C-alpha cells in the first residue's frame, strides 16, 4: 500500500462527503508555507528569490493552525523554504498531528538526521524528502555537492527511527529516464514508503529558465519512466495523475485542490502563480476567477504546466467522480503499463543538452552565498 489504509479511508470519505454536500470546489491538501528561507538554492526554485527581510519572516504555530482549520483539508503539506529551519516546526507538526491531519513535511533533509529527535513517529506524519535523482543528478539539481548523500542519510535515519518517509522527485528537461528508474530502485531499497514524481514548473523567478519541460516532452519522459513499471515501486500519487503524466489521460487543472497559505496570506490562484493574496480561505475561493487558469484557459503561464499541485487533486476528483473513475483507478493501481515503445525510448535516450543543469557549487540565486547563509543560519 502506498499510503496507510486509515489515510486512504480518511481521504476517500472526505471527498465523498464534499461531493454529497454538492461542493463544486474543495481543497484536498493545504500547502502550508511557514517560511521561504532555505539552506539550498536550487536552480529550478522560485521561492528563495525574495529579499532578506521576507526570507527571515515566518508564520507562528497559531497562524498555521488557524489556516488549517479555515481550510479543512484532510492533508497538509509543509513546503517552503526548508521547514526544518523554522525554530517552532516541531510544535507546528505536533499541533497538526493532534488535529488528525495527515502531514507531509517537505524537506531537503540536510538537517533531518540532527533534528529527528524533535519529532515523534506517527501515522499522521511523513517526511517527504526532496531527492531529484541519483547522486550526480541530484547534486546538480540542488547546486550542492554531497547533497544527495546527506539527503539519503536523512532518509535512512528517519526510516530506522520508525517514521513514515516518502520522497519527492522533480524532473527537468535533460533528465535521464534510465537514471530515474535506477533512482526509484535505490529509494525503495532505502525503505521509503512511497515516491512522488512531478515535472518542474517554469518559475519566472527561477535562475535556470532553459531546462523546464514542455507538455509534449513531459509526456514522453514520463511514458518512458513509468511504463514497464517494476513491481517493487510504490507511488504516493493518484494513479490517474500518473496516467496524465504519461499522456494517457487528459485532466483539467484543479488549482483550488491544493491551496497555499504563507506569510502573505492565501495565494491566488495556486501554489505556483502569485496573482495576489486573500485574507481568508473563503475570500480566496470566492475572489479568484478560476476560469482564467489551467491549460484550456489560454493563460500562457499555465500552457506547459503539469505539476502535482495543480493536477493531483484533478486525478482524485476523476476517481470519485463516477463509477467509471473508480473502476479505472482500481485497474490503474495494478497496471504496470507494459509498453515496448517506451522501452525503445529508454534504449535510444541521449542527453539533449550539453553539460549539467547548473554547475555544482554555484548558488543559483540573486542573493550572494553569504547572504543566503546569513538568513538560513547554515
Ligand atoms: S495550470 Fe499550473 S500554473 Fe496554471 S493554475 Fe494550474 S497549477 Fe497553477
């Protein structure tokens, strides 16, 4: 099982209740961003480009709990920034667990091993560790030599201590599908519960703009990686979302499915775009012109987007939208997608770019290395 049965049951009953209530739009996962500062400066990230005074700001536990209660989603993901840099993160996590929310704390794991003792294993808590690929690929991606080894040490320490550990892999253009498949083997061998994979989003503020995937290339890449699936792989994503990534399903974006709350308030309309902020969750839901977003809207910023935060909830809604959806999801759960054409893509794969995503050791940020070290305390 990719998630505990209690979690699958909680999510399924929540979605069914919302549908029975006739709610057209409802949240599935709250994206809670208690801070933006980070101890990495990844090439594909748009979050760490804020001025220093913003990077130093953070939400209090009380503000986090208020947002969680306002929103009502059964799951809370805590991205950032790096959540482990928040001095009150253990208090935030224990408060969310006490509220019986399924928490995914998204971390680069650089500090995981040393801070593990501040947390208690629970079926409600999972560390979602950011590992973008095998050693060389991950270190390029996060612009830090040795980042992969530290992250994997954190993964193993958390698994050994009895925590739920999942992983989060973001793929950019030039990713080697053969390497990604080996990466999946390595993650499963390290004892992770399940893995999540998504294409990166073209953040306007991200320093590296050349390596984001277009939709057609995303589908080809994911078809080659996720077809001929190994029995040992477990994924922490809707099977329908994964079919969408492989180009086998067409889904419309559900930006309200994973609403984002940060030090600025409720972000309009989604985790990726910043078209203003609402003071309350209700105001967010009412004030956004939702038809202006999603690939079909013609909004150029949505044209190439296939990210998890926009389409995972779409997959879940597809599942619970009809008997056909339930049946197709059940079938997809056991499908290993045999596909000789995808095997050929793997065999014929060649790097499309010269050189790495970014040079190891460079800091992909508009801030200097010393500025970033000062705000992160690294
Ligand atoms: S398509 Fe992507 S960028 Fe556009 S609203 Fe959906 S999640 Fe946001």
